[in-house]
């Protein structure tokens, strides 16, 4: 299991703890992740590259996420089911998402490849107890995700999920 920093630049992490969402990023940087990896979520005005601390900017640690898998392809083929779970709720609308890409990446082309990194929020946005009541919904979502990603993530992730829910309950 590896741990990574997932950085949003002035872009909120809206998922509640226990909910599944995704972030959609240009390029294949996040192809190295595996189900079960942990994400440390940072919302930082400067990509959390070190300069934020020096400049004393408002940089916020937003808790953790559990990697479930990813989808990779051109944006025109992005499954609607992934757009609907974009972790920044404002970006669950394709024209808005594309405007955000232009701000982040400059000019974009139709053939550019994107990766949707799918994860479950483990901490950083309260409501843990309520959300855990809905773990059947979470498991149903995992079934959908295994179809989207073409991987048999369900068995692997269900195990990881149960382990993490137990960990949260014992905290
Ligand atoms: Zn920072």
C-alpha cells in the first residue's frame, strides 16, 4: 500500500466521509495507483509545492481517501456515472469541468487523455456514523465501478472497505 498527496488548487473536496467520488485529471500521472492506496487530500492555493508555507497562504489538509481504481480515456468518452461523482460538486457538469480544465491546463485538444481517479473519502468531512449506515449503497456502487473500470475491483475493494470501516468505528 502506498500513500500519495492529492492536491486541489483552490478547489474544494466536497465528498462526505464514506462516499465514493472521483477526480478527473489530464494525463496519466495517476496510473501508478492501486486499489487500497491512501490519498492525503490537500486544498492549497499553490499546489502544495512548499511555497504555500513560506508565503503563509491558506493551505488546508482535508483528510484521507482510499483508492478504488481509475478510468482512462479521452474526455468525450468519460462515463456519465463518473461525471456524476466528481469530488468537486461544481464540476459534475461537463461544460464547467471543461472550463476548469482550460484554467488548469491551458488549451485542450479533443484527443487529450484524462484519468478519473476513483476513491472513497475516509476522513476530513464529518458525518462518518451516518454514512456508515449506508454501506450497502457503497457496496452497490463498487459493483458499478468494477464495470466502469473493467477491473474486478469488487472483491478486492470490499475487503479493504470492510477493514477501513472497522478501523473508523474503532477510532
Ligand atoms: Zn500548501
